[in-house]
């Protein structure tokens, strides 16, 4: 039986004391470095929306319905160059397909007895890179009944901040050089990479990052359109398989009972 399947919280630390306090503390945490970086990135996105001759309402809708910056950027850029609906849909889907395994990996850590299922479906929409990293790091150490509240407090706050930042960026477009706006957009992936490198006890993660850093430039030169996707697929698969082979079939492989 895994820890998240237990029906009581006796084996866990006290956490924040209640789901409500977990939500509030997580929301306050979101106003620190994660929120600042996300807001800066979405200020750049708001500027990009206006530069692409889209309306503010369209930019806000993209943030509300497609809360994932890489997919939103792909959507806006493909619209700006006049790509077809089919091509745009395929590009955004491929960009955001990474969110599915992220949700599947996190959801088992959020389960708590008696929680209505619809709350998990609603919370899944808030799972993006930054919120996922913090939830995967912090939620397993909390009592089960506080974990979903933590995610909603943290990621929900980031979600609202990005909408506000999109509006600010839209109205600031033209007041700052284009390269500054573009640089703001790239703050989020850089921050995400730094967060991951700060916690590299996971050997599979370390292998994936090193292999991705080596393969990325090479495969981009081979095929700029598919190089990034191929890099993620190859690096992630190799890291996963190497970990599975290294651990073996279980304790018996190491001579355990």
C-alpha cells in the first residue's frame, strides 16, 4: 500500500494544520519567485499578442483555456504567419501533450479519502510546469487532505497572476523593445530548468537533462522542426529505461528477501 492510499494522516507531518491553511500558505508562496517569473513571462506574451494583431480578449481566452505558455506562443505565432487551423491545432497539441504525463504522475499524490472526483478534474487544468514542480516536491510530505488545497492555492494563484500579466503586457506593447518582450517569454523555461537542477537527487532526471542538453543542439541542426520533440522523446526514454534496468526487478535482485 502506497502512502497516498492510507486513510489517515497519522504517519505524516502536521503539515499546515488544515486544508484551508495549506491553500493560503501555498498562495502566498506563489507570490515569491515563481509568481514573479510567471508574471514577467506573461507580460512578454501579452506584448506578443498585441504585436500579432490579436485582441486582448483573445489573449486572455488563450490564457484561461490553454494555461501553458509554450502552447500559447505556438498558437499566436502560427496565427501571425497565417497557418491553417489544422496545422495550428496539431502544433499546439504536440506542444501541450507533455501535460498529460505530468498530470498522471502528480494525481496519485493528491488523492485523499472522501474528496469528490470533480475536484481533481478541475485542479488538473491548473497543472503546468511551475505548479507541477512545486507540487511534486512538496505534496508528498503533506497530509493527504492538504495536498489538493496546496496545489489549488499555489497553481490557482499563478493562474490568476498570468491573466493579469497578459493584460499588462498587452498595454505595454510598443513601450519596450521587441527583444526585451521576447526575453521575458523565455524567463519561464530558464527558471524551470534552474528549479530542476537545484534538486538532482533523482538519477533519471539528471540523466534526462544531460542527454537532452547534448542531443538538443545536434537534433535541431538535423531537423529544426522535429529536433526538440525527438530530443525529449529520446532523452526521457533512455533515462527511464536506464533507471529501470539499474533497479532490476525488485529487492530480490539485490539478494533481499
